[in-house]
């Protein structure tokens, strides 16, 4: 299914402007009521970045199940 997400992002990028953001959110995700507001605040402070969220155990929100990956550099064409 990741190929479908990647295809959707590629399609969205063809018509996106500098003020647009792409949010990938799966159907089984449960989020706090202020999640989007907090995400937008981080995005506005860090333009042109990829921002992700940690995954926590729903029965124990203090436990981080996945912290994601760190991306460095830019598109392959911009790397030396």
C-alpha cells in the first residue's frame, strides 16, 4: 500500500504551491483533538521539511512504539 501513498504524494506535488502541505494519515490512526493544530504550528516554523509523528501505544501513551526515521539532505539531485 505504500506505493499508493507515494503515488498520491507525487500527484499532489505536481500542483502544490509553497503554501501547501501534504498530510498522510492512515485510516486506523487515533489522534488528539489538537494534533492538526500542533502539526501546523511545527510546519509553519519549519517550512520545506518533512515532519512526522511518533507512534505511541494506545493503552500506554507514555510508551513510544516508533520514533520514525531521520532524513537528511534533499532530493537526490541536490546532494553532492
